[in-house]
C-alpha cells in the first residue's frame, strides 16, 4: 500500500525549493458523475486553486476539450491542457496544439461510432476537438463489452487513430506519440521549471494519468486519487476529491505567501 499524501504533506512541501502542481479534472478536482456535463467545480475547490496559483505554477490536464475545462475551472493565471495534452494554453501567449491534420478522420470516426452506439442502450458518444469518446458508465454491465467492440471496429478502419481506455470510457484520438506525461515534460521545459530545485507534483485518478506518473518517476511526486489504491507509478494516494482539496489546502499553508 502506498502512503497517504495527507500524512506526508510537510515532507512533500519541503522536497523542493519550488513546487509546480499538475492536476487532472474529473475524478480529481470533481467527483466522477454519471453524465460528464454535470461535473462542476465547487466554489471551495476553485478558491483553493486560486490560492495555490498565487504561490506556485499550476496546470490542469484533462481529457475534456480545452474550452470546456477552462470554462469549468475559471481560474486565471494557470495553464490549461485539454484533450489529454493535445491542446495547451496559458498566460503570456502560451499555446500548443497537436493533431489538427487528424480532424477529418475524427469526423468520419464520429459518424461511424455514433451509428454503432445507437444500438447499445445507455451508451454515450462525446465528440471532443481532438478525440471521440464512447462512454459506457450507464450501459448494462453485460453490454459494456459491445461498446469496446464498436470502438475497436471503427479504429480498425482508421489506422491514423488509436484507442485509449479510461474509467468507463473508450476514446479514439490521433495516433501521435503524445500523452499527458509528454505534455507535463513539455510544460516543465517551456515554463523554465526543469531545474533540480523544482519539484513537480501530479495528482490524477485515471489510467491516462499514469503516463504523467511515469514521466515524473524519480524527478517528482505522483499522487493517485482512488478509493482502492493499486501499486502503480504513484508515490502517494488520496481517497477522493475532498481529500485532494484538503491536501492542497495543507500544502498552501506550508508555502511562502
């Protein structure tokens, strides 16, 4: 069992002269809900993020579209990375976008997958700018495999795309060697945070966050948000978004104003 981050806040806060905090959105800053459009940030979490961003660099990396996650968080002065890091924006004109050439094939895949999912009760199709997501959270457990099969069938027709699995969701996105981990490393370099005195902290709950956990291995702190922590590339764990907020609050209390 990896240790609780709440029991090691002081140790984490003192592990570097400067911290940089990277956060997932769904399941990390907000609870997982049946319908993704209902996942709104609480006022207290927003205030916590504002206080944190006043002290250290903060970035939010989400599978959601850039405009979607930015519109839900509504905190100025932080970096937003949508579409699992394919679409990045921040203050001072910071901007990086990958995969625009794949938009036509994503349009085609969306049409084909929508048709296939129409036959599966409870399945939801979500078109994002740089991906197509098939949600099976509300699908009968015995039918969930049909969603995966439908996604695989569409992926087999479009080799320019790859399948990525999350919590109760299968996603098709450009087959580019890019993920949240590479996005974090790019941000550290671009923001001038690569020095040994900077400690990057990444907090996330999903399989897509494991790329970031591995990218920060031996150079940062990875915190898994899960009620049932598994031994993966994370150093610590937190139980749920409420504990994430508490951890961030205690971290802020230990940082210089």
